[in-house]
C-alpha cells in the first residue's frame, strides 16, 4: 500500500456505468511525515476521506476487493485513513 | 487510475482476434492541470473519447473489467472522460 | 499497452513446460515515432512478429489472455503489430 | 519479491472492515546488505516481524495469498523474515 | 518477462507455510548482453538455476502459474534459463 495525501477531486459525466455514484479523489504519494511527492493519481474513496487526509491506497486487482469497487474498472482504492504513523519509535505523523 | 491526455490513435491489421473492432488510443499521463508528461502508452477506448480529451485510465487486470475488454489481452482502458478537476478547493482543469 | 520495438530473440533449453514451442522475443519500449528507449524486456509472440516490427504488448495477467499463453508463467504478450500511429492528426509512424 | 526493512507502524481507526485486526507496517526497500533506499510503503505483517527486521514482501494479487489477507483490499504482504542473504558466495547480510 | 542474472540466495526460518521447501534466489535485472543493473529482487527458482545464470522471470500473478508457486504469496518466478540471446542478428549473450 502507498501512503498518500488526498489533494483534490474529479468530476466526470461520461464514464463506465459501474462508476456511477463512485467518488474519485486525486492523491499524491507521501512519505512517513505526510509530505507529498510525485505526480497525482486517482483512487476510489469508500471511506468518506476528506481533502488533506493522509490515507493508505491499495492498487491493481486489490483495488477491487471492496463492495463498492468489485468488478469495476478501477485500479486504486482508499482502504484506510491514517491516524498516526510511527518510525523508529517516534510519531512521524499525527492527524490533526 | 492515471489522469491522461489522449494524443493519438493506432492502426493494426495483424492483432489478437479479441481486439477486432477495438479502438486503441495513444495517451500520455497528465498532471492535475491536464499538462501531459512522460512517454506515450496505449489504452482501449470504450467511451468514444476524442483527441485532446483528458481521461482516467485503469490498468492491469482492472483494464479488463468492461464488456468490451473482458477476456482480452489488454491492460489499460479509458473508464472516464474528465469534466473538471479540483485541487485545494480550486478548479485546476476544466474541459473546454 | 506499451508501444515496443522487436529487437531480438531468446533461446532456452531449460524452461517451464508450458513454454515449450513458445516464441520469446526481446523488445524495447518505443515512442510514438517508433524510436526505442529504455532497457530490453521479453514477451511471448503469438502473431509471428519480426525483428524491427513495432508492436503493442499487454502486461501482467493480461499477458495470459491468449490461447497460447493461458495458465503459463508469462507476463507479457505481443497482441498487435502496428501499421501506423497518428499523433495530433499527423502520421508519426508507418510500417515500411 | 522485494527485500525490505521494517521501519515503523501505522494506526488507522477508519478502515476497510477486512483490515480490522490487521497489522500494517511501514517498510523501505533494501539492498542485499540490508541498507534501505527509496520511499516508504506499507505491507500487512502475518509473521510478527519487528521494527528493524529485514523481510521479503510479495506485491499485487500475490499479497492476498495468505489466510489473513485473502479477499482484502491489500496489495503487499510480508511473507518471510530474512535470516541471511548471500551474494557471490559471501554472506552479505545476517540477522543479529 | 525480465532478463535477470542470479546473484545470490536467501535463507528464512520464519516464513509463510506455502514457502517451505521453496528456493528463493536474489537476482538483478540484466541487459541483452547479460550485464546486470538496478537493485536486487527475489524470485522463486523452479528450474534449479545456479548463481551466475542468466534467466527470465515472470512477475505478478504470472509468478504463481507454476505447480510450485500456485496459491503462494510469491510475485516472481524463474521460468527459463537463457542459453543465448540474439539482437540485430548477432548473438549478444551465450551461456558459458
């Protein structure tokens, strides 16, 4: 799973029928302190995550292992909202 | 999913039998403003997307989760045409 | 799918039993003009492609969605030989 | 599989129901001497690995081939704790 | 598939039960002349490959398409030992 920060949202009228009602958020991968890096990508949100949240995303066929994404053409899903991260015995990130 | 811009098309006479009638477009990944970067790749278009459209693409086995791509040797599909993208509360891209 | 150029071939005596009779070619990814870049990789050829051909390759489990590669430990297959590519309304590559 | 070093842990209250009771650790890929490099990622621990351990991780759908991760939206699992690594006939890493 | 050179081996006492008796080798990706590059990774050996051999590896779910790796949490398998590689009509690598 990737540690990622939710930075935005997408709107699409023309889309695959399985995606109707599906919330597609824009994310960037982040490090253990929550600092984002790299290019944006899009994942399905099944946990009502908000902009600015640090989350974990599962990719590939694993992105389809939720009730909402099963059998859909999606390859990334938010499967956890991070409360805190610890590295080397120290809290490196804590949700505000 | 990747945010990608449709930049061209491909023509192949010799191809896997499951791809007959399948529209294969050339794309480049794009950022949240729609600016393309990186090398071109090819995805199946099931939504009648046009050159210049910003779209979302699903990859790997997720690219086979549509009626048109099921059981075919394809690993990327356009599953949404983007109307607009918002980042940090601002519209970063809007379809013309 | 990746646009790739066929650059060579492989010979293996010791191999998985499912690969007996399977043609394994060496390719390099290419851009929309057919110019190769990056490191070589190997894909199964099910279309009798030749050295120098520009082709499309499907990867991961999608590489197993052909009669020849089903249930085999292979993760890339040539599924189309490219006749021509068009970018921005111009032909960027044409097979000789 | 990737050689990776366990560097930390994650805590999430809001998560997919299949992840309840699931231990999610933070890792960084490592070389054959155990030296970590690159950005952190997260994997499910099914082997009671500890911080500082060098482990092997399986990715993608292979990350779901354990009793604990089956049918869950997870794409990486720790499937071995490394005792030692040998390269070129020499021990390059030994667990302390 | 990736062209890779076998450079070493791993020993693990604590591991997933499906991996008992499974030979896990350390490899580095190689070019068409057999010259290795990049960081090491680990694959299951089902062909009794030796240190120094140039091999082909299949990744992801394709790594599980052998009798030994079926249903196991492994994402890479050696599926061919290379005798020789030809690029541009010339032998670029030959096994000694």
